[in-house]
């Protein structure tokens, strides 16, 4: 092996060190420079990327650009994530393996590929003693020729001096992340506006330098040497912006017309360039968010009516998830990480997918499936996210009679509280078809809602989000099979759970609520406490609720409607989240400084089979 080949073979495992930049360009960039760099990068004969990366380097000096990029990336970098086993169950130990600065750097490099066009990610030059990853490096982009899969020792080196980073002996250590939508990166389109914005700033500074100082003008009738002495004396005070003229002479300083004046012209051009930059990088023109309320929470947010900011954020998360699952995890298996058959997903994506699955099957489709087809439990769960057991084998008419008989036996108030029923009250599960008034076989599934309910939704999501305690991700209890998904996604207070199915229930409830509540119902959140669940792996963290009007409404509903009580004592509350058993203490210690008053003006009647009716109080 020659010395040159040996040197290249040694450096091959550390391409981040192999790729060196002889000198960084810091020259002022023009639109012509950007066009030329673009042509060189797309050259079919001898492409080079370093001129374009020099332009990007200068573009990122722009405060507007770097702030917009960081704002977009931070919405993903700060998002909690999960590692799921092949059955879709949360694996805490495997998830902890990814928590570290190296993984944050990896996500950052993947996101950067969208802006620069590509990232060649090096899985560390050194490993920990247990063979785990210590650091992530990004190979200098100036030295990479993406179309040739080459890393050059210097940006201007000959191709034959480079190393093919796609070679088999390097695949274990390197991941090439390339933006297919923007092969040369979003900064290609942002560059001309950043250049224009910078030029406007320079011109603005020059204008202030030339015209921002006061002029010193002396009118004199002296001539010859005496006149010269006056001018010299004036110049000794200031170097410029001075003049000596005859008494009769008039002096006028003229500015360009149009656009409201010179200063206004520069400001407007800079403003237009800034809006274009933000639109390209973030998809909207506000640095925080594109909603009137500014930054907002995305936890359990419904997928309807997404803002551009949300769509871009979800795209970025999906991009990271794909690279981690398709590229990183196969390599981590070689480093003895326990990820066989596992998958990576952001918590927000996970919760949105659960919501989508629960809504993906209509009541009519469920009726048809149960009435006419044999549907496997695995297939049904995969399609809907609903855990099911075998269908009852009784004939349809006998089965329906059994349901009617069971409901009749429960017409009187009984105290049949169970852990599953306590969980059903929260609204964090899937509605049942057990009370359908149709000839449908009943799916025997204790995770389904058994009864109807009247709840009071909390609509002020901003206030609700501000009240929530900061729950550590590893304390959240997430178990799709149990119908529990961490944070409560529809904050509400239950007025009564346990209602039996009855005809025209919504109309009866409207009349009843109208008589019981003459105005919006006032409640107070007074403390944070916990419902302990026997024989369960989780506890229910909740706000305690105080409201004489709510208790009166509860009693009125009980008096007028058939129901089955779940508890002897009515304990008004608003569920915060489902957390792992034994973790509640750290959150119940932090109490509200003073009671929080809420005014609730709506009620929701759920009939226990997925139908919900909104009733105004």
C-alpha cells in the first residue's frame, strides 16, 4: 500500500477531519455571485458546491435568516419522542438510549439538510467504552460533491483525491441526508432576498453617514486669502458636511423623490425582503407563529385547519422519523443498541395517529363489519386503534335481548364502580356500540364506553395550557391497548356519567339543562390531586373542582334521567393526565396559588356509542 493510499484509508473513518477548508470566504456577495455559484453547483461536467456554500455562509449572517431557521428547528428539537416495540408498545429503556446531546446533534443535522440541501452525518470519531455513540459530526459541506458521492480533502481538490462516502466500508459510519424537494436547499431561494436586505442595510448606513450629521454652512463676504482662512477654520472642526458660500448664495440638499423619502424607501425594501425570507424558510411571515395568538401548544391538537407553521413542523418531524428509522436504527443495531424491530416516533405524531385511527371508522362501517363480516381482532385494532375481543356467539335477537335485560336490571341506582369505568369517564377512550338500537352483534370489550354522559368542555385552551404542570415525558402513562394516551386531550368536567340510552335524549337534556342553568355555569379549580387506580399501572392526575351550581346540576340530572352511579360521592374534577403509578407526589406538591375561576357555557351529551350533541347552556 502506498503512503498516499494508506493516509486516505486512515482518514476514511474520519471524513469530518479529512475534509478541510483552506480558507473561508468572507467577501461581500452579490446577486451575480449567487447566480454564478448556482450554475457551478448544477454543472453537468464538473460540479462544485463550495461557491454556493460560501454564499449560504454569508446569508446565515443575516439575523432574520438565522433566527427563522432556529425557530423552525427548535419546534422539532424540543419535541418529546418515543421508541416503540414491534407491537407498538412504548419502550422506556430503549427511549432513554436516545436521550443525549449526540442525538440532538443528529436531528439538527437532518433538519439542516432542508436548508443547505444535504448533510453527511458521521456517527462519531470515538465511541464510549460500552460501544455506544459519543458524538455526531457533520462533514464540511464545501468539500462534498453530492452527485458524485465524493468528499474532497479541500473544496478545490481534484476529484481523484476524494473519497467515495457511499463505499461499503463506510456505510456503517456515515448517513447521507439529502433533500429531494430542494436538492440545493431552501437557502438557494432565500439568498437573493438576504443579499438585497443586506445591501439595503449598507445603503441605509451610508445614507445616515452622509446625511445624518448636521451641515455647517457659513455665509461670508470675505474673499481671497481671508475666505480660505474661514474655510480652513471650519474644516478643523469637522472633516465633511461643511461649506463656505457668498452671502447671496443659496444652498439646498436634495433627496430622491418617491416612496415617502429616501429613508422610507430603504425601509420598505428591507421589509419586503424580510417577509420573503420568512415565507421561504418558515412558510409564514411571523417569527413566533402564524396565528394571532403567537406561539401555541401542539399537544393532542386536532388535525383539522392546520396552520402553515403546523404543516411545516409535521413535515420536519416526519422527515426526521424516516431518517432515524430507515438509516440510523439499522446502524445502531451494529452498536448493540436494543432496537430490533423497534421504531422511532415523536410523541405528537403518535398522539395524532391515535386520534386519526379512532376517527377512521364510522359508526355505519362498524355496524356493517360486525353484522356481515368476520373481522380479525388484529386487523380491527390496526385499522381503528380499538382493542377488541371475540364477538358474542349468541344469535342476534337473543344477544340484543340479553343487552336489554341487562340494562333493565341496572335501571335502579347501583354502586358498581370499577377501575375501567372510572377511566371511561375521562373521555380518553373510544366510544362503544353496545347500546346500538340495531340488529348488530355486540362486541364484548370492556374498554368501550358502557354508558352515556354529560360533560362540560373547557374551551379556553390557552388558559388550560398555562395551568398544566410540567409533566416529565417518562412519567406519562401511554398504553393504546388500555385506551390511555398521557395528557387528557379534551379537557372537561363531568356533570354525570352513567346515563342509560333513551330515545330523544338530546332534546330532553336541552330542556333539562335550560331549566337547571339560567346562565353560564361558574366553577373553580382549587387544587391538584390524584385518583389512585387499584390493580392499574397508572394514576389519574386531576384538578379538584368546587362549584355549588355544578353539584346542583348533577343532582338535577340524576333526579330526571335513568342512570347507574359509578361512585357514592360526586367528586367534580378535571383530568390533567394519566401518569405512571407512584409519580403523582412530585406534581401534587405544586399547588395553585389561588383558585382559578372558569365560566362554562356549553355541555356535551355523549350517548355511549360515539354520538355527541353540543348543548348551549
